[in-house]
C-alpha cells in the first residue's frame, strides 16, 4: 500500500458531463485527513457521480482532482458502491481477491480477509457464494472488502440503502470503527439520522451543484442554502423508484 501524502484531497472546478447531461458542475471541495463528510441531496443531484470522480473512476470533463497537490490517483482509497458487484466465488474469496489486487500476499491476506468479514458480522457466511448473498449481506461484504484494504479515505455510496434496521446499525458501528482507525469518510445517504450521527460536516448537492458545506448540527438546524432548507422540509422532488429520506 502506498504511503505517499494523500491529503488534502481537493476537487477544483469539477465538472462531469455524461451522455450530454451535466451531472456535476464546478464543484470545489477540500477533504482533510480523518474528515467525516456526508453528501446529501435529492435523487439525481450528482452524489454518486461526485464519489466516482473523486475515486478516479470517471474522468472529469473539466476541473481536476488533486491528492496532496498531485493529479495521480492515490491507492490508499476504497469505495463501496450503491450496487456492489461480487465475483462468482465465496464471500471470503471476494475479500481476498481485492487484497491480492492490492499486493497483499500469503497468510496476511487470509487473516485480513477473515478479520474484515468478522467485523461486518458475516463470519458465518464466509464460505457462501457471494452472488447468492442477500442485498444487505452483499452490502456488508462490500464494506468488508473495502475496509480490508485499510484505506486512508473511503467513499461510501448509500452504505445502508437496502439494510434492515439491525444490519444498518451494524454498518453504522463499522463505519465508526473505520473512522476511529484514522480513515477519512465520504458518504452519501438518504438516511438523515445516519448522516447526523456519523458525519461532522454535510455537503449538499442540488442539480449537480454544491450549494453548501456546513457543520452537521448547523446544517440540520439552520441550513444555509434555500435548496437544502427545502430538501429538509421534504419539498424537493423525489424519484419514485428510490427511498424517501427517513429520520433513522
Ligand atoms: N452514465 C451516465 N450517462 C448519462 N447520465 C448519467 C450517467 N450517470 C449518471 N447520470 C446522470 O447524472 C445525474 C446524477 O446521477 P447520480 O447517480 O450522481 O445521482 P445521485 O445524487 O447519486 O442520485 P440517487 O440519490 O438517486 O443515488 C443523474 O441525472 C443521472 O441520470
Ligand atoms: Mg446515487
């Protein structure tokens, strides 16, 4: 794992156009080591695209992403996707594969994979084929896979989206442990209670633009942008296919 300086992570004038649609527009953003940020906003606001471009999976159409002043993508970073993709092999092997791809070999690989799976509460399912795990189990496995890499920043795209309440609080606990281990967290969520408990700051996106970045309590008590105020009152439109914001 590379140990080159990573922070600050800076987005400068970040714009992403996909299929003729401007998904995010001129976003400026700085992330310091150990930060905990929740990215909120209505469906289609550009949250997932922002995480993907920060993680280096989409090239910006304009602007740049800099890690400690350099455009080279850092390796000490991991992402958990809204819809995780699993290889057709066991849960444990999925984590081991990610470690192998990151150069972790031998007994350490097995030990780290087992440890990560245990931490997300999936030990009893370690030998099961990852593809037959339920949606929530796959989401936890994806978290284990990302965490096993011991990243210094982790991007989590709706980490509790399809989890039952017990699994969601497990994941919340795991996110707390990841942060306690020194990892910066950038998370999108529609669970406002989760954002409030886990994040220190809220970044709010509306129609691809960052309308505010505010300390978490202040955001929920007195949002600075009219868009966020409307969002918190439930007045911004929601896509019927996606979950509505909830208090938990
Ligand atoms: N590959 C693509 N081609 C064209 N448009 C895209 C593509 N990917 C995303 N978009 C569009 O970019 C916008 C932002 O999408 P994004 O997935 O970031 O939204 P989001 O804020 O994550 O929404 P949600 O809360 O539903 O997850 C949407 O209008 C989406 O349709
Ligand atoms: Mg999304």
